[in-house]
């Protein structure tokens, strides 16, 4: 009896954790999209008001943002300052690809970021600001979608994990 | 002799080669040593052959960095190459160089200049920016310490400095001479105590400033107004920097003349340069002839290359008749 109780607790616990893990992806996606918007707004300010060189601006934003989004900016800045033969778009793409495991954004959002990277550092203040604003709008729309998904699936995954675990425990034992 | 180079003859390489895509960098590095040593320009034009200028002539360069006779055998510059160069020369920050791009050049660390060509975008009849930049002239700047050694006795007398105009065709060393004159006047030399000097460096050529810091030896008592229009810079210097001497290059606009006269009235000495092949050429230009006829300049130095780049061909007094130099000197 004691063994059964422990085993079923383990099954329910694991299943709940899996459910939470699925839910976490939705939470992180929303958070990362919001952090991306914050970082891009700061980049716009560095470009428009201070004309800070791109590698320096990216490094600065990376440090202040932290987390995986901070790493995306810091690593791009690092590539630009160290490996002098990359285009800014290539450095941005490489950083995005390198952090794919830690980023919780979907394909559509990757496309938005790749398209943004293609214009990075490649135009005057006005042009750069325009591209950043366009990306910000697109990311904001994605954030709204992500929030809707989160509301829809977060509780579902958590409940599913718990209930699935209980059901499995009942069936097996 | 204009020979005393600062450091190595190849010290230009690091800042210049950093602006090139890795394969073009390898081609330049593989150039024959004599050509590389005296390299003056690297010409990069999209869809056209890679070229270099050295010792007064240009050469086609092939993929291996060898000099070839025909354009067909040379390396053809691609769109990716020019795109990469534009990002590298601006440190991936074209937005930070709006004004420089409008003027058609960016100054690199070390004072080397990259001239650019593309499609001009106009606004109210003035250039707003350059678009589709596809052509670069990477001009290697060399500092020649001692270039002004032989000129100083004509420019100064005891502790006095003469108003001086340097006339020269392009690439004859007038900026090099101006820079060394600034250094000598500022640091002083036997028989002359250093004086405060202001360089109004509209095109960042004299002091080769990078982010405001002179990259060339311009003297301990020298302040540099970098990227500042000449007329405005001269007025600013008079008001706030109390110079004894103002040095500027390529005067030629009416407002420059007004500023020069203003400096004269303030008791400040002016040393300037202008494009002209010799005195008779200068006298045919309305602006220069106006300045010369007012006898503002007490010394007029004409540069040429009869004994090599930087030769002082003639030096005139303010009456334009007295020649102070018997034979060309280099």
C-alpha cells in the first residue's frame, strides 16, 4: 500500500511538472517578447539621441536587459566588435541561431527578428528608427497573440499535467 | 627631406585593412612590398576591378594580390564587398555618420580618409545624404615629421610668425606641410618658443581626428576644431581659444576671406592652403587674387614635385615679386 502511494505520488508529481514545463514556454514567450520590445526601444534611443556605435549600443543594452534577450544583444555586439568581417545582419542571425534553445519564440517571430537584422546598422537615423518602430509594432502584435495563447493554454497544461498524472496513477495501480 | 616617417612605413595597415572584407584584405597584404610600402590609395568600385595607387600610378590587382596589366584579369569587386566596407568603415553605425556621408567621406582612426561615391539625395537643392554608395577611395595618410623643417625659416622670424599661404595642386603635400608647421610652431624649435595654435580642420585631414582626438602629432599647444567649417571655426577660435596662430586648409569661399580678415584684425597669424598650381594660376581665381591683391599674406609658398612630392618650388613675399627661394627645396 505504501509503495503504491509513493509510486502514484511520483507519477502525479512528474506529470504535473511536465504540465508546468509546457505552460512555462507560454509564460516565457510573452516575457521574452516584452523584453525584446524594451531592448529595441532602448536601441532606438541610443541610435537617435546618442548616435552610439552599434557594437557599443548592443553591448550596453545586453548588459542592462540581462537574460536570454540580453545575451542576444551582447553576443551580437561582441561579434561586431571582435570579428570584423561579419555584416551586422550576419552577426544578428548568428546570435539568434546560437540562442535558439533558450528562446521561446515561434517561427513567425524569428522571421520578424531576421528581417529586422537585415536592416541593422545599414541606414541613416531616420531609416533605422523606422525599422525599429516597424519591428516594435510587429512584436507588440505577437505579444498580444502570445498573451491570448498563454491565457488559453497555461491553465490547461497545468491542469492536464495534474489530472493526467492522477488518471495514469489510477490506471496503472 | 620628407623622409622621417613616424614608426613603420606600414603603420597605416591596421586601421585601413580593418575596413576591408577578409579576402580583399588578403589581396592587399599580398601586394609586392615596394607597392605596399608607398601605397597611396585603394580604389574599390562595385562591379569594377580592384585597384591600388602607389608612387603616383595605379595598378589592377588580381585575386592573389598580384599586380596585373588588364582589368579582365583583376579581381572584380562585388555588391557584398561594398556593403561590407560601408558597414566596416562606419563601425556598423552608418546612422552615426550622417554628416560625414553628406560630405562624402569618413575619417578612420589614424587620420586615413575614405571618400565615397553613390547617388546623391537632394533636399532644397542641398545634398541630404548619399544613397547606393558603391565606390570607395581609401586614401592612406602619412605623417612626415620634419616636412616643415626647411620651411620654418621662411614662415618665422625670431619669435614672429608670418601670415602664410601655401599654394599647391592636389596630392603635393600641402596638408602634410601644414600639419608639420602646426607641430613646429606649437612645440617650438631652436630659436622659436612654442605658441598657441588652433587648427580649424574642416575635413579632418590635418590632425586626422578620430572621435575628436588628433591622431597626428600636431603639437602640445595645439587645439583642433575638428569638422568645423573654416569661417565659423576661425571666429570660434578668435573668441574662445586665444591662439597666436590659426592653421586651416583649402580656403576658397567668400566667408573664408572675411574670417581671415577678422583674425588679422585680432592680431592672429593665419597659415592656410589653397588649390593652385602656382602664383599665376592663383591670380586668375577671383577669390585668391582678391586676397593676394590685399597683400594679406606675407609669405606665399608654392609646392610642386620637381624634386618629388612636397618640393617647395617658390616662396614669395607679400608683394608677389620678391622670390625668397633661389632653387626648389625638398
